[in-house]
């Protein structure tokens, strides 16, 4: 009984720390306007020493992995097939092309300069799909080398910062180019990284723009499922071919949960109180996971990443925005 008590106590302590940091991050975000994920990361890094504490280490690791997967699975409640059908063909093609080509751009550039294919996939997926949530989901199915957690936290920090800047800059660009409300909504939804920033930018322009931007963004979130599955299969094939590697990748059961909830949300009228509660749970789980990942990372480790990954993510961001503007300008008149 004592061993069982210690098992749960050790995990409870780390989970409680991650939850406390998540609460602080949400509080600061609500009162000062900066992204929740950024606060969660910075506060988590400040408590990096707890990841080495025997009473907290297992719970922190659990928050960074299992709690994350619960949060990603619950993202399926944001998506329904009916909402996606209302978009029309061009935004759908734009989103699919943007996701696929941005990921391949990231892989190609990293192979050219560092040979780290996994990092290019991680950054490309984060930029192309849904920011920090995509980075966390992809990191759970990619092979975890010695720098895996450091690369993930760097990606989350950078994509969150770029998303915040895009929330301010992209509506100004849309207005300067004379885009109408529909076009602006597609542009914002297809390019800004995180859901919260898309909502903020879209409804800051108009209600119609906000509605369109949100639906386009949720289509990008829906791309998380096929991308994670393809990346998982490619990573497994690579590990199987690499006879020197003994690493194994766990099956991402959270993907099945994601699919089930998308189907459920598309076929059944889920009471608003239930769906909104579970979406809030998803948000809290992801914030807890980001806080836990922050506690497992130090500023010294982030500094070692260098300037090249920052430039890589900037190029990916600019490419995605440029592609969206070309498609909207020439095909959405």
C-alpha cells in the first residue's frame, strides 16, 4: 500500500505544479493580453529545477506526455464536417496546399543545412497547422533524440511569438491590399498559427471576418490528424530501416480519440455546456503540457539552438502568408 501511495503521490506533486503554473499563465494572459502559451513556457522554464526533484519529476513528465495527448484528442470537438463543407473549394485547396508544402519546405531546408529532418517536420507542422498544439502533437510521434525536448520548446516559443506578431500585422496587410471581409477571413485563418490569435485578429476586423477565419483555421486543425498519422508511419519506417536504432515509438491512441470526437461532433448535437466544458479541458491540458515541457527545459539549452532554426521558422511563416495572398488575390475575386 505504501508503494502505491508513493506512486500516486509522486505523480500528483508534478501534476499539481504543472496545473499551478497553467493557472498562473491563464491569469496573466487574461489580465495582460500576452499569449497564454508564452506565459506557461516562461514560468515553466523559471521552475526548471523542479524537473530534477524526485517528488515532481514523474508528474511533470506525465503532464508533458499523457496530459498533452488528452488535450489534443479533445481538439476534435472543435471540428465538424458541416462547418468545413460551407467553406467552398478554394479555401480547402489553399489549406491543404499550405500545410503540405510548408512541411516539405521545412524538411527540405533542414536537410540542406543540418540533416535534421525531424526538426524541419516539427517546425513546418507547427507553422502550417495550429502552432503550439501541433508542435506538441508532432513531437509525441517523432523520434526523440537527445535534443528532442529542447527543439520542441524552441518551436513552441518561436511559433507563439510569430503568431502574436501576425495577429497584429496581418489585418493591416489585408486592409492595405484592399481585401474584402471574406478574403481577409480566409487570409487570417489560413496563415496565423494559433487558434486564439486567429480569433482575436478575425473578430477585430468584423464578425463575418471572424467567423470565416475561425472555420478556415479549424480546417487547418483538422489537418493535424492525417499529418500526425503520416509522420508516425514515416518515423516508424525510418526506425525499422535503421538497424542501429533501438528506439520505439508508441502508438498515438490520442489520434483515434481525435477522430472519434470529430465524427461524434459531426453526427450528434452535443449540448453546448458539455462541448464547451470539454474544449476548456482541452485548453487546460495543453497549457499544463506546455508548462511541464518548460520545466524540463532551460534557457541555456535554448540558447544552444542558434539562429538558423529562427530563420527557418520565419521563412516558413513568410512562405505560408505569401502563398495565401497569391491564391486569394488571383482566385478569390
